[in-house]
C-alpha cells in the first residue's frame, strides 16, 4: 500500500473482501507494542452503545462506583 499526500491508503481488494469491508466501512486504528499499525473493522459506532439505554436517575461519585464494584466482586464488606 502507498500513503498519499492526503494521508490516505487504499486497502487491496483481497484484504477488503476477507474483512467484509464495503464502501463507507469504518475502521479503528491503533499502534501495537511493536510499533505496527493495526486496523480493525468497527462493528458499531460509539453512539450506538448508548442508544436505547435507560435514563440515569441517580448520579454516583467515582468512590461510590468503586465501592459498588468491590462489593459486586466480593472485595469489601458493606
């Protein structure tokens, strides 16, 4: 692959087909411990995680969340 002056890459058809990528597909990019670029198809948009979520009726502090998590895993007594 060749990087264009606009920072774009063309993913070869063989790879697109293997990953099921179609025009408009989104990818997540990261760099692994060895300095390699890793591209992963996005299966969802971040906003989709919150769509249809029940409304929050009670706000908790970080400390309250930490205590609730500890209680749920058996790390503390109430």
